[in-house]
C-alpha cells in the first residue's frame, strides 16, 4: 500500500510531466495501431474501385457471374438428367463459396435448334423456309420480360405449347400471334407451338441482372416449370445449352475474402470443365481480385518504411521526456538508494507508474488511430486534402496487438533512464550535476560515423542500380518504392546531425574566444554555459534537427513523386481530352488505305482512299471548353534530308499553331525556349517544320536545310527546317525497346493545312482543353447528344484521379502528411517540455543573478541568446541537412517509375510553400516557447529561489 501511495503522490506532484509522457505514449499507440488500419482501409478502397472499373471497361456488373455449358448427352439420358440436377445444386452454392450476398440470379436453358415454319405452310414454303429456333426458358419468365402485345403462355392439355417470342423472330417466320407454328427436328420429331405474346427486355425488373431478350431472340420462350417437365426431365428434346447467371454484392468483397473468392473461381471452373459438355465460365471480377494477392504484404512493408522517421521522432520524444523526468527525480532516487531502497524496489515503482500510463494510452490510442486513418484517407497529396468518401475503418485484433507491442516497447524505452539512474549514489549524482562537459553515449560509440557510412554505402548501391536501368533502358515496376528509399534518408539525417553536433560545441567555443572582449555579461554567461554543458542540450538539438530534416525530405519526396506521375500522364496525353472520330471515306470494308493484295499474290498500288473531313466547328462550340485543336499524327512517315540524302522513318505531326499553343500541355524547362516561341517561329511560313534532335544528329542537318516528307503511296513534298526540339507534347523521345542500342524515335512537326494540301487528308485527333471545374463527362455527354461518333477517347483528368487512388501513392501522401504533422506537434511539446524543465531546474541560478544586480532585460537577453545558440542553431542545421538529404536521396525515386517511358524526364521538385509551412510552424513554435519561458521567468521570486538554495 505504501508503494501505491508513493507512486500516486509522485504522479500527482509531477502531473504536467506525466501528461507529456502520456501524450507521447498515446501518440505512439495511435501511430502503430493506424498502420494496419490504414493499410487495410486503402487496399479495401482500391479493391472496390478496381471492381467498379469492371463496369466501365466491360459494361457488366462488377459482381457478375456467368456459367454456360453445352450438353453432349442424348435426350432422355438419365445420367445427363442427374448431372443437370447436380449442376443446379452446385450453382446454388456459389454465393456461399464466394461469401458474397446474392442480389439476383436466374437459370437459362434451351433445346437444340429446330426448323420453324407455319402449320399451314405449303410444301414449297417449308422447303424454302430457313428460320430456325429453339425452346428456351428462364427463371421467373413472367417477371423478367415486358409484354408488348398479347398475353403470357398457359398450360394446355392438347400437346400444343404456348410461348412468347420477340418481334424480330415473329417477322422471320412470317406469322402473327395466335397462328400455330411447327418446330421440326430431324432427330426429335415435330412440336406444335402457338405464339401468344410478344416480349422485350424489362430492365426495371432486375437492375443488377436484366434478362436481355435480344441476346438470343430466335426461339420460343416457355415457363421454366414447363421446360423442366417436358424437356429436362421428360426427354422430349435434347437440352443443348444451360446457363446460370448471378449478380453478387461486390461491395461486400473484403480483403480477407480475396483468397476465398479466387478459390471459389477455381472450384467453379474445375466443376463445370467437361461435366456436361463444353463449358464457359465468365467472372470478370476475378482478374481484378487476382491482382491483389500479395499486394497487401508489399504495402505493409512500404508503410513500415514510411512510418520509420515518425517512429524515430516518437522514440526521441519518449526518451527525452523520460530522461528529463528522471533527471528531475535523480536526487529523490539517490536519497532512496542511500536509505536502503534496492534497485528492484525503485524499478518496480517506476514500472508500475509507466504501466498505468501505458494502459491509459492503450485505452485512448487505438481510437485516435482510427481518427488518424480517416484523416489520411482524405489526403490527395502532401498536405493536401480533398472531399472524398471516408475510409472504412474499424478496430481489429491486429490493431490492438500491434498497439500492445508498441506500448510495451515504449515503456521499456522510458524505463532505461530510470534503470541508469538507480546505479547513481547521491555523491556521484552531485558530481555529475557539477560536471556537464562529458561526451554523450552516441558520440562515445561513434554512432554518427556508423550511420553516415551505412547510408552513403546504400546510396552508392542504389545509384549504381539506377545507372544500370538508364543505360540498358530497362523497366521497373510502376511506383513500387523500395522501403530502403525512406529508411536511408532517415539514417543519413540522424547520423549527419549527430556528426555536426559533435563539432558544434567547438564552434561555440571559437565564437566565445573571438568575441569575449566585447560580450555583455549576459552573453558572456550564455556562451560559457553552452560550451561547458553541451551534452545537456544534445537531445533537444538532435530532436529539432531530425524534425526539420525529415520534414523537408518528406515534402520534397512527396512533391517529386506526385509531380512526376502527373507530368507523365499529362505529357503523354497532350491535353485534357484527346479523341478520334469516325470519318467518311470511299474505302471498301476490307481495303487497306495504301495497298491491296491481288489474288495472284502480287502487290500493286491501289487507289488511295479519299477521306471527307468532318466539320470542326461543333467542337469549338462545346460548353465548358477553353480551346480545341486538330492534331494529325502519322506514324511511319518517311523523310529525306541532309547533303548525303539520309532517310528514315519518323512520326509526322500536323498542327494549327495558334490552336495547338492554346490547347496542348507542356512542362516548363523541357525545351530551350517556350513552346509558344517554337510555334511562333514556324507560324509565318507554311512550309516550316520542327524536327527532333534525333533527326538532326542522324541526318546532320540544321535550321535552314530542306527536308522531304512523304508516306506510302505519296510523292515526297519539300519543307524547310526551322527548329530542333528535344520534347513535344504526347511524343516520347525514348526508345520503346530494351537495350542500349535501340534507335531513338524521330519527330517532324509541321502545319496541318500544308500537309493536307501537299500530301493527303487523313483522320486526325481532336485535342480539347477544358475550363476549370468542367468534367470530361460533361463533354462526353454533349458529344453523345450531338451524335458525334467517337472511335477513341482519352481523359487525362480521369487518369490523374486513378493515379491518386493508387494504394502505394495514397500511402506515400497520407503517411508523409501524417508524419510531418506529428513531427511538428511532438516537436512543439518536446521543445516546451525541455525548456520549462531546464528553466525550473535553473531557478536558483536566475535568482542569484537577479540578486547580483543583473536586470530583468538582461535575463531575457540571456534566454533569447541561449535559444538562438541551441534551438535556433538546431533548426538551421536541420534545414541544411534536410536540403542535403533531399539532393542526395530524392533522385533515387526515379527508379520507382518506368524508366523506358518516363517522359518528361524525372525531375526533383521543391515547392516554396512547403518551406514556408515548415518555417512558419517552427518559427511559431519557438516564438510561443519564448513567450511561455519569458512569462515563467517573470514569476520567479528571488527570495524564494535563494531560500531554496540555502536548503
């Protein structure tokens, strides 16, 4: 009981310190518990979005399942009848096997095709009639079809089948409703059928799985029960085809159901393979789900690497807070030791105390982790948030398990200073208090040199890999970042920070030696104190250096990844929307535009296809459109240039210079001059062209030289070279094949009107630039309403959205934003904690100085100068190390992109706004800290401080 009393009294006495330590423990729990939550949540969101893409790509419901099979058995075969019944029972287990709820389902069956003619047909008509059809059925026929005319079929006892048919089938048999028809099969005899109704698809009956009558419109639809009685079980005709269709609730697809879903897919295919006949299983979602196998583990590894800098920051904070608390209580510990308390008893007390705080952190931390995960889900870029649907987050046993491990590790970390303090007697404690010049453990062990050496070694290895990828034009996975790419900068920043802080005290001593004659007493005291007690400030300086350096690196890395991915998409597209439309021409369906193959095998030039250019004005009149441009692109065109008559194949691009300049997107810095400067250069001369540097080097030509251009079936036309470009919107100058000896692509840019007049008129692309806030869907809907026939459509804005929804990119943006925010927050609390404890520990010193006659403004000056030489210096060192870390390590992220198709080239991105945010946060933190410290300094009572010193 006495132990509990002592613990509670000590915690109450140091409640402010305990709150800071509890805050660190809670942040640690929240951070670690958010890792599995965030990983699972973004993978879950991506999985659902990928499944939704099935509907956009294949125009089927994402939960669609179709099983179709033929039946090779003869009619009346009991074995086949049993196999069909077993197949029905197996199909009913599909929702349970996939663990997805059934939203809709139905069965379809049909007999073999029969010859159809009217019962009153003459012999001549019977022989000339070519119409065939089958008896078909579907579950819930009366609910799934819409009756256009007539009525639904009923049972008859005269051997005549009543059926409903489609209007197209009724026209083929040339009979009306109510007129008897004959379905004749060579093997199965004749059947009398009376069409009593005309039906069509009824989409409203089943929004998930509508029965489409137009898919197989030739035949007689009869009720399912009738079909089963007469054909499946009755054997009057062979059941030739069977089909089962399901619409499953794909939104119930969870990551832990992926393996079960793929197992169900394999079981379905295995069961129906050869069971009745030739089977076809169509589950469109399987291909998307298959891509998620193994992706979770890769994302978890990346998240651990992304969280590493924040983990180190939290570890620093916890150790610093615990160390400051123990420093404040070392006198009490040494007194207890001198009065007979064992180290085990003291450690037990501290262990119980920290367990209480750990349990409190474990109670609140996971819920804070859920909140953090939801905030991460709204991140679309570094420090950028959007209004997107919230992540589905729920606490799991894995979160609590990881949180418990984190609490245990954090408690072990904060108990280290207490354990070291129990080894100190009261005499040695007083000696250590008087001697503050000892070297820290980090510097004694040379940890700074070790960390810098390891990070430089890894950097050299990564650069070697990067050079190999560039030299051989090899490809790397799209945005699959190596975890070491985040761990290396952290190690480098920590090691270099410790190395700089190793020599920093010597800089302070040099500054003191050089200026000691002109120093005021306050500054003289400050420099003496900092130079002699440098190890006292090491923890807070390392803390600030790491915060600033990792913050700058995170900002630069996130901006670089985001900017290069977005630039790649926008550059390759050329504009917001690019599309091709159908042109009218005189080409027969099977005619090649340039040549035709003669029957005897010889090839001769064919008549060139003449195209009729559609009007372009309707595109300019689209609402929400800023500009539109015609862009003709002809791959495989031929050129001849240079004194030696060098020739080769190239891509020819024809443009309208003014419209192209208003519409196309081009990244700054890729050309020697701006894009519009090149367009203005060729605008005045219709024969002027721009060529790629690859043509200029291979043909040894320069501006002013002539170049002849043509393509198959055309005579070469002369043009004049006006400029040389390295990049151009939508054109990739990098070789498409692997290997260093690949020939680089070539490009020629000229006037579209000149190309059409001198060479030929052929279909071109239409590039559109949209106004701000206008979606491409609005443009697409308007084009559809205007009956514009599109043959190709690319939406760069939609590709950008899909890119931002990539789970790895979401992880990078979310975790870096979180890491930066948490680092700034704990840096503020750590700063205040350190300086408030330092100030309270030096109350006697300030009281003596005041008693000696030092004015209060001089004390404030001492405090400010001390802050500048410690915290301010640490921030400046952090800025320098952060910039150096970014310069060295951010270029390595080029390996995370497809090196052979990275156009425009990879570029490290720095944004001034990130620096402003960082400096504003750090500056605000220091200013608030100084105000609080100044206020605390004004509260010091000199008499009380001196009395404390006497005691």
